[in-house]
C-alpha cells in the first residue's frame, strides 16, 4: 500500500538523485558518468534495508508513520531533516561551483582552488 510517508520518501530520493546529477552536469560536465547518479551496490543494499525498516515500523507502530492527516509526527520530523540536509548540501555544491565533484580527489588538481 502506498502511503503518504512512503510517497514522500520516494519523492525525496528522486529529488536527491536528479538534483545531484543536474548539479554535476552544471559544474563538472567533463566528469559526468553513470556514477554521477550516486547509485551503487552498497547504496542499493542500504535502500533495501531502509524499505524493510519502513514497512516493519508501519506494521509494528502504524501511528508513527501515518497520522490522522496522512503523515505522523515522526514522518514530518524526518521530512524536515531531509529538507534541511538537502538545503545545506546544495548550498555547499553551489558555493564550490566548478570545484564541486563527486569524484574523490587524492591529489591536487591544477585548476582546483579553495
């Protein structure tokens, strides 16, 4: 059953991955690849566990996820933290501009500046 918190979770994931890819496209187009979507095997395993946790909590503690208005206090709190974290991350990406990359650097790139 698709509940409001679950749809919100899926929408948050979609926004995260699409915005990460678009910002990588905007700032580091020459490094763009499939890995710019930030999906890997360990990430897929983590998401599988997140889905399992969601359904387990929904089954054992339904009032935590689904309140009278569609979302309970825990779901609203989680959404607020997601939005705060995304805002801080995206602000950092915009601040870094052309120095932003998803690829971890092990040595200084000639065009890199702080």
